[in-house]
C-alpha cells in the first residue's frame, strides 16, 4: 500500500511537470500570433510554411498536442500520438532555429522559447517512458520488447525527419510588401525616377533632430526629380513606439506628411510612449485624423526599412543614401556636417549623372 501511495503522487507530479512545456509552447505561440515580442521577431514573423504564418501554425499544432496530452490516459491513440507530434515539432524547430542563426542573423526570443519548450517536452516524455521500457526488457518477452522499441524509435526518427523536411520544403519568406503594402506607398516624389533618396533617422537621435531642418529642406527639392523615402532606423528603442504612427501617416497623408513629421518630432520631445490620443492631438491642428495601419502592414513597412539599412550598410543615424538604378551609383552621407540640403542635392546630381 505504501508503494502504491508513493507511486500515485509521483506520477501526478510528473504529469504536471510534463504539462509545463506543452503549456509554454502554446502560450508563446499565442504571444507570437498577437505580435507580443521584441524587434528580434520582425524577420521571423514574415516567414510562412506553405503560405501559413508560423505563429498561427504553432497555435494550431500545440493545441493538438495539448489535446492529445490531456486525453492520453483515456485514449491509447493519444498516448501514441504525443511522441510523434513532439518529434515532428522538434524537427521543425531545428530548421527554424537554423534559419534564425544563419539566415536572419538574430534571435526571436519567442521562437527560441518555443524550441526550448518542445525539446524539454521531448526529454520529459522520454524520461517518463524509460522505466516501462526497462521493465519490458527485464521481462520474459525481451525480443518482443526490443522489436517494439525499435519500431517506435524508427517512427519517432521518421517524424523528426518529416518535421524537418516539411518545414524546409514549405518555409518561405514572401516579399515583405507583397501582401498589400506596396513599396510605392512608402515613397514620395517621382516614384518612377531611377534616382532614389533614402533619408535615414531615429526619432530620439539628437544629431537627427539637429539635421532634420536640412533633411526636410532637401526632401522638398529632391521630390521634384527623385523618389524619396523616409526610413526609420530604431537606434533608440523608443523609436519603435513611433514607427507604427509614422508609417500610417506616410501611407495615408502624403500631401501633409512633412508638416505631420514636424508635429511628430515635437511630440517625441514630450513623450517616449505616445498613445493614439497623444498622436491625434499633435496632428489635429493640421486637419489630420490618425487611422492606424493593420499589424501586417506595419510589420511589412518595418521589414522594408530593415532591408534598406542592410542594403546600404548604414552604421548609424543620421544618414542619407542616394542611389540611381540606371547608373548603378550610390552616394552615402553621414552626420550633421555632411547632411545638408546642398550636399544631398549634389549627391542626387552626382549619382544620376545630371
């Protein structure tokens, strides 16, 4: 009786312990789906598996895992399904971790947490089943037990490789702006021009604030002959709080954007965490109503900015990159001393050959 009583609580504790990584993987997937993450997630969020967002696929998959776990004591198939599902998930996470390390080049905290949760669940499930395997091997049906163990091992390995294969085959990062936010919606001026001017700033960079008048002066003139894009480079993390608002105004209020930009710069000197009400109050004198972009469009815009920063190898702010697709020439200006209206316009003339 004492042995049975001790074993009962022990099994209960192990059961609850195994439930922790299942719950963690599901909760982290939901957080990723809701966009509750740091800037390290922005690249990962753009990937799809056969067109399905990773976060949404994770929520569905780990919901299935959770249901199998909850019913495993009443349903033998659920008990059989759990290690198969976990092995497949582990194979998939192996590919996703590799992508973050060697393709994206930075870690998504939520995705790493999901991968660790899956690996932990696999280890705990294996440890839970080891005593039963040992008993079978010590029993009289050793050969039968070995065959069953070999069969399960092959199945689990197959599920792991299948998870890797399906993920590697179906994983794709679509064009960041293909889903509905075209590049042209973020540009000002002559969108068809071969000359492109990228004005790269951070809302809380003192040097950017000092250079802003010259940047705006040059922008007004450059728009007459070139495509002009205002790029947010979040050197200061508080800039992430302004990017969604800025993107909305870039897309929806082109005619008044330069005035709106000045109003937003004034707001940035007052608060690092503006609310929609703060933003609306700042732009109301201009006769503008703030209308937020959807999450996917904000992410697409941020990814576009990130792509430009990598393309022109921008080390910091303020910076201006001038490129001409016809001549292939690029001119980059850095710092307050270089970034003047005259220098920007000279760079436009230099790279365009005009």
